[in-house]
């Protein structure tokens, strides 16, 4: 039993590590990809946009799969499809690049939605701890992929195609670790997922969805534009990159710690509001004094954004009464959330273009954070989405 439990936890953590490398590992290679395939900057940027849109559009597939084959087998299928997508996009031609990227992102969308339900199913008494571990692994996977793909390319002598294929290796390893659990799993999750109509009628669902979407938007805006903001403020390119890495590293520790603390309380309102306020302070620092102690703003921003993301996923796992309800709520919140998030970088780029600076976009970002605080206040209040009131 201890060995079985250890394999379960190891497979779960390694699966979580594979939820972002297919996306984050592409950015450092993007310039090389565009030169190799003759893509324009807009064509190169569209790869990430397509992937983020897929995260939102295909999330509802997860409850349908869980009803037919179970959450454990759904996760296994997702890992295998991610690996296939990462290999496929390295084949010759632009269509294969987009098709492989979309396939990997579709699998990630399904796994994103499934993971909170898996936490509820396998670790019902440790939802806060395992949510923290899961979110920390997601953030660490993104940070590790973005930091290691170029050194890996240099060490192996592979081009971007080979390195992209190497990203499939951790997904295959995770699938092998998770395979015994998937084989033992039943044909479907007990009780099946709640109908989407019932989920959509719950006010709590929309509070949680608003929190997920708004915090994702403010995160992806900074992920996309933060280095450019620092460059425009006069900082050198290498320092701008280090600052982005710093805020990502801070998020790893924050994502692990905050759910453990917040999950012990019936109400997560103080934590959600505190995380939102810290994110506001980070935005204000970048707006008003980007070149003055920027590392301070990045630490504050990292704590706020890491905690906001972790709390959104913790609330998704806590509110429903069973794994099927978690999967249904997760599908709605993450699908809408990532569609909203995909619009953020485009909107901020447009505002930067028409206004000629970052004051207007960042001010709009502060307005979005105000809405995030309101949504978090309602989402963080004690509630249970059971069979009767879902």
C-alpha cells in the first residue's frame, strides 16, 4: 500500500509538471522557429494564441470523457496526446507546427479540467495540500521548460524540432507512472459529472469562473508583455528576462504554501483579497516606477499572482461535494477563464499601440484587478455545491 500510494502521488505530480512545458517551452524557441519556417511575427505569435484558445474551448471535453472512461484514464489519455502533439509539431511544415501545438493544447485543456477532480477523488482529506503541490508543479513545469530548452538545445546539438520532441519524454514517463492507476480505475467516475445546465445555473459557479478568468487575464498579460515594458523603461534585455524568471520562481513557493493555509478555513476570502491586493501593488510598481527596485515589484507580483491562481483552483476543488461535481465546475471555470485570458495580451497590445505607452494598458489592468477582487470576495465565501444546489 505505501508503494502504491507513492506511485499515485509521483504519477500525479509528474502529470502536473506536464501541464505547461508544451506552451512555455515554445517561447524561447520562437525566433528560431520563425526563421526556419519563414513565419512573420504575427504568425509566430499566433501559435501561443491558438494554444491558449484551445485551453478554453476544449475543456468541456473532460467531463464527457470522465463519464465514459473515468478521470484516471482521461488523465492517461491526455498525457499520451500531449506527447504526440509535441512530437507532431516538429515534423516538416507550418501546418504540422500549428496542428501539433493545437493537439497538445487540447490535451492540456482536458488535463487542466481533470486535475481538481482527481485531487478530490484520490485525496479527499488533503485537498488543500495536494492542490498546493499540483499548482506548484504546474508553475515549476512552466518555469523549467522556459529556462531549459535553450541549454538543452546547445547540449544535445538538436534544433528546435528535436528539442520539441524531447519535451514529450516527461509526458511519456508520467503516463507510465500513471498507467497502473488508470488500469485499476473503473470505467466511469461514480455518479458521473453534473449536467452543465445545473452547473451554469449556480451563482457560485459564475463567481468562481469570474475569479479564474480575471486572474488568468492579468497573469497572461504580464507573461506576454512584462519584458517589453521593462525594455521600454530602459532596462537591458537580459535583466528584463531575469525579472520575469524571478516572478515565476516566486510563484512556485507561493502556489505550494497558500492552498495549505487557505484550505484549513471555511472562508478563503482573506487570502483571495490579500492575493489580489498584492497583485495590484505589483501592477502599480510596474506602472509608476518600473526601473526603480524592479525586483521588489516582481516578488510582490509573483506572490500575488501565484496565490491567486492557486486559490482559484483550490476553490474549484473545495466547493463541490464530489469529484464529478469538481470536474463539471472545473470545466466551466477553466474553459471560460482561458478564453477570457487569451483576449488579454491582444487587448493590451492594441491599447499600447493606440496610446503610445504603457500607462493606459496598465491602468486598464488595474481596473480588471478591481473586478478580480470583487469576484474573489464572492467566490471565497463558504459554500458547498452539492447534488441539490448545483
